[in-house]
């Protein structure tokens, strides 16, 4: 009988932790989906898995809906634009004349069902 109680507690704890992770992920992605981004990249950090973390001044910007990888070539001085509720993240780069040109368009992946992500 003691084993049953201990197993029940361990499994319940595991389910609760997994549930908290999913709930946190949902709300983080929902906030990111609603947020406008419009900034110039001041620094780029490459992670161990070859992903990138962008900096807006001293503020670290980590995307959970958009996957940016090292090989895509995003660099310091690029401009990141995402409108609120948009499933796309745009990276602009200035050309030799100083005019912003679209460099990269990234479609967010849809872990949760947010309005506007189905096209």
C-alpha cells in the first residue's frame, strides 16, 4: 500500500510539472504573437544549437514562435519588424545606398492555435 501512495505522488508531481511547462509556453507564445517588434539589431549571440539571440540595445530578444538560425546570416545593423498578430517576422538590411531592403522573411511555427496563423 505504501508503494501505491508513493507512485501516485511521483506521477502526480510529474503531470503537474509538465502541465505548468505547457501553460507557461502557451502564455509566452501568446504574448509574443500579440507583440509588435521594430528594432535595429545591436548584437547577435549564437547559441550552442546554432540558433541566434538578438539584442535591441541591452535588451535580449528571444523568439519562441520564430526560429532564427546562424546560417541565415542575421547580423548587427539589421532591422527586425513584426506587426502585432502577424505570423511573419521580417528582417531588413540596408543596401549600399542606405535603403532598407527585405533580407529575410520568417514564418512562425504554430505550436498553439492563434488566430491568423492559418494560411
